[in-house]
């Protein structure tokens, strides 16, 4: 595809779905499904799942498509961005109708029914940590999900705030957690490429921004320090290469634009030594052109983790 004139985070999240589908570490997901099934077998009511940073609802759609949830589920999707929550509501309703689910309004969202299975979906537009503070022990969920989220927040305070939302012995599932490596190929100028990816990662570690570029590798010990137990984990690296399926060419253009924007801000702040605006623009132009020619390969390192909450 040709270089987009404009970028949309909603389209990026939609395009990311097929990339994540390939990347997710299946043994870790298997352990999540088995844990939820065990809890369902012991429970009279629905199994409750809380997803924070839920975006456009991709994970719920995936868990349903892949038959990874018990038959009776109450799913709460929280995201900071009200526009994304509206998109999640619309996209999930459309997706469910197309697959023969019957939909009916329910508290804060809707109820989906098909073949004896029920999913009550509640949508909440809120900061996850404000939401946790508001809940303050009034509600508990059987599982907490946060996909591509923990690298955006301060890890230990985040886990300490979110774990009390999970009932004792419940699960936490943290897939697609970024872990410090980004690679674009071909690499015309290896020395510049190293400077650029280092500067990009440094933007994630800036003291005035929450989150960390090496959250993935820090996750197991952070879960343990917050009283949890790691049950499974593994790599979920993104690999996007030609021929690009689905909307993955857009995904690549969006990533190149994101890297360029983050490093441009670092240059303006005097935090990107050895990179000037002209070099950065030339790098981005070259990468967009490589996507248009169907030549760019992109890889990142990520971790999925499943834990038991104390
Ligand atoms: C990288 S996106 C991932 C979205 C979705 N989990 C996915 O993988 O498609 C991160 C999401 O977290 C949301 N987010 C960031 N900080 C948040 C916060 N403090 N509370 C709730 N949502 C937040 C963003 O609005 C965004 O939708």
C-alpha cells in the first residue's frame, strides 16, 4: 500500500490483531484457558475477566473465536480512551452478530448468547488505576488481562494496584509485553540504525514518561515481588514480513511513523545525541518506501506471562 496521508490509532489496533495472533505464546494461553476452565468447574456463576487497556476489544474477540473461555463469562473491558471504548462496543457487536450471536442490552454493555454460551460484556472508559481505586474491594474478578499494556505504565505500582482486583488464586495474563528489542531490515546503515533504535527505546525510559523498554524481562520478578506466582511464560515476538497479510502494511507504516515521532520529540528535547531531523526524516522516508515496495521486515521482542494472584 502507498504511504498513508493520516494515521489512526484505532486502525493500528485493528491491524495489530493478525500480528498478535501469530505472536501469542500458545502454551501460556493454554494455561490461561485451563485455569479458567478449572475455576468454571468449581463455580456456580459466570467466570469474571477484567481486561485493562482493552483498546478496541481485540482480546475478547480472539478468546471467543479461539474457544478459550468457559461457557458463562462476565467480561469487563476498561480503557482510558472513550473513543476506543465506543469502537470496542461497535466492533464487538458487529463481529458477534456476523457470527450468529444473539445480543441483548446488559449493565454497561451487552450480553452475547450462542450455542448455550453467554458472555456479558461491560465497557468502562476510565483510567485503570482510577477504576481500581473506585472499586476498592467492592468487586473481584477471576482473571486480569492486560495485553500490550504493562510497558506503558510503572510496573510494580501497576501490579500492586491491579492485583487486589483479582480474587485469591485467580489468574493474571500479560501477553505482548515489550522487551527492549526492535529490528527493521534491510539495514542500509547499521551504525545509524543502532543509534536510532537506542534513541527510540530511550524515549520509553524517559523519567517523565511511565513505562519501560525492558518491561518484559522485569515482569516475572515483579509478579513475584507483588506476591504472585508465575505459572507460564514465553516469547511472543512480532515478526512482520512480506508479503504483508491483512492490514499489516498499514501496521508497518504506523510503526515507522510512531518511531519517527518519538525520536523527533527526543531530538527537540536534546535527548537524541548524534541524530538530526534530516537524518531521521530520511530514515523514515526510506522505511515507508520499503513498505511500499513490500521489502521491509520488522521484528520486536516481547514476553507473555500467566500468573497466579495471591
Ligand atoms: C498498545 S494499546 C493495546 C490495546 C489492546 N490491549 C490491544 O492489544 O489491542 C494500549 C491501550 O492501553 C490504553 N491505556 C493506556 N494507559 C491506560 C490506563 N492508565 N488505563 C486504562 N487504559 C490505558 C490505551 O488507551 C490503549 O488502548
